[in-house]
C-alpha cells in the first residue's frame, strides 16, 4: 500500500489518481476532508502531529511525503521519518524544492530523509505552473493580472508531471538515494503565461506590470514575509541554475514535460 500525503494538493491529487489507475492500493492523507478517486481511501492526518499519521501507515510499504511551508514552520520532519521507519515503511519519496540546491532553503528540509536508512528519493522541483492560480480571482473578475518582472522567464513545471515522476519512483526500481531536480520543458515569462491563459479562455486578459514593492505588498496578504521576499528574488533575479531546463522529466518519463499552455488549457475553468 502507498500513502500519499498532501493528497488534496496540486501534486498529491494527480499522484493519487495515477497510482490508483496503475492498480495500486492507495491511502490519501490530508488535514481536511477531500475527494479522492474511487479506489483510494482518504484519512485525515496532520504532519505536524506525527502520531495522527499512525492509522494511515498500517500496512504501508511506501510514502510520498511533502514539505509544505506550514509543516516545515511548525512540524518536525525527523519525527515523521522516525514514525515511518517504526511503522515498517521501506520507501519514501520526498517532495522538496529546487531551493535546497540553490541555497534558498536550508538542507534541513531534506536531511532527516537522507539520513533515515529508508530507500529514499528526493524530488526538487522549481516553481509550479499552478502558482498562477494566485491570479485566478483577478482574471475571473477583471480579466487583468498585476504581477512584477513580466519578461523574466523561468522553466515552471506542471504539478501533474511531478506526480508522474513520483508515481514512477514509488512503483519502480533504481531510484534509491537519488535526487531529481525537476523543471518544465521551457522557460516561460509571466507575460507569456497571461497570454496562454487568455488563449485558453478565448478572451483578452490584460497584463499590468507591478513594481517589486507593489507585488510584495500584495503577496504579504497571503504569504509570510520571508516567503514573499525569496519568491520575489527568484521571480526577479533568478540564478542561471533556476533558469536552466532540467533533463530529468523527459529522462524519467520518456516524454517531454507539459508546457504551461497545456496546463492553462486543462485548468481554464478556474479562470472563467
Ligand atoms: N508551488 C511551488 O512553486 C513549489 C516549488 C517547489 C516545491 N514546492 C513544494 O510542493 C508542495 C506542494 O506545493 P503547492 O504549493 O502545490 O501546495 P498545495 O497543492 O496547496 O498542497 C498542499 C497539500 O498539502 C496538505 N498539507 C499541508 N500541510 C499539511 C500538514 N501539516 N499535514 C498534512 N497535510 C498537509 C494540504 O491539504 P490540507 O490543507 O487539507 O492538509 C494539501 O493537500 C509543498 O511541499 C511545497 O514546498 C512547491
């Protein structure tokens, strides 16, 4: 049995679907109730309270573990890893972040998993296509996106591709002790993303370039200061590493990663 934490999230949802479709027995975990595909069972648990995971781990051979901002701020990954080992879990796939490679996040985000003695694999994605859900309300109500650094392109990734990689690693062999840096297939700028959303809607969407200060003020309404500042650093002055397209998705999946326009077409309803 495979346990998927963050099962209602951008990666967890398609991952549960992919595993069920592949015939795996899946337990989907999140803090709140959520719909899961037929064939998976849903259990509520909070990673910041590791013992709450215990029922979900009964009979689990592998776990997909996420490191949400809320969990890393308030939780203890070491305690979760200890519980996995004590419960007889053998394999763990950690959804980390490219930020650990680039020094924007601390190695402690991954260290307990790397030192766990389990068959571990670390996934380090860059920014997700789905971060543009931040724009959904403004697109729905005013057909406008206000955002900074309109022409700075980054190879954002489709969370469904991260899910496909996670499913391949959870079900396959030869991935133990590996760290995979994951990006999308091509750099895409915010201006290009807005144009792709407009194409998906079949209606114009106006892009309004914000200053960094204006964007920061808006971001602080829904993210902590430290996250807003590091997000703005990546969006405005990315390092060469953050701009580079990684070959890992095509190598692991045998197909190219899905471009932003593909994600926008599949998720147009959120912007309508
Ligand atoms: N977005 C990016 O650009 C990006 C880039 C690199 C890495 N990442 C990593 O990718 C992951 C998902 O990111 P996302 O932005 O796409 O988030 P998301 O889809 O909103 O996923 C969050 C999921 O985690 C669950 N969750 C959150 N805290 C939890 C906790 N304490 N215990 C159990 N479940 C918890 C949430 O469900 P409930 O709220 O119901 O619990 C939800 O299912 C995060 O680990 C993030 O660090 C994201």
